[in-house]
C-alpha cells in the first residue's frame, strides 16, 4: 500500500476565471502586472461563476488612480433583488504607487495602452492581470495567424511520424 504526500504549490493555487481572448490577437503585450480589484460582495461571487466579459474593456489612469472601464459583469445569479446595479460601472484597480507612476510614464511618453488580460484567484483573493501593450497592425495579425497555422501543421506531421 502506497501513501501519498499532498503538497500545495503557490503557483498552482491560481486558477483563471475570466480571460480576454482577443488580447494577444489585437495587442503585443510588452509587460504584465498583477493588480487587485475593488469589488462588491456579490460581484466577487459573480466573477467566481465566470460570468463577466473582458471584451471591450480597457484600463485608464484617472485622477492618479487606475480604473477598469467597460468591463461587463452581470449580477450574481442567486442574489436577491439588487436595486440600481450597473453592470459596467467603473472599478478601481489597486497597484503600488511606483507601478502606477511607471504605467503613467509609459502610456504618456511611449504610447502604450493598458489592457486587462485575465481575472484569476490567488488563494481567496481575486486578482486581475493587466498588460502594457502596443496595438498590432492588420498585417501583423495576419502574419501571426499564418505562423500559428504552420506551427500547428508541423506539430501534426511530427506526431504522425512518431507513430
């Protein structure tokens, strides 16, 4: 009879809940950051259900704070009637001051954009991964799709040769 020792790995303790699928297609991600999100209780439960959508969401620096705009988060399914709930309200993101200053400098001087990449849990806390990005041109998007198709075809052929 074998006995197993269960070890918890902090990196494996993270699970992605909501992902921005178009982020890597539309943008070239230069740098990634982790930020906290200021949410209401029923919004946390709604995110853990995986209901929100990051498509069309973006991040701006307003009044020296980082905010998430355009993030659509439907109301929690088991919540009692919540009056005046705005599913696309502005949500504050929590980062360190020095990170905010570097983001501010890079967006103003170098023309980068800040985009949300994914929501994930880190223990019991919900975090958002944001990316400092530069928009791709149409030709770059086409080239990336062609490269992915070629890579997929090569992988299929190599797998067939191994059999």
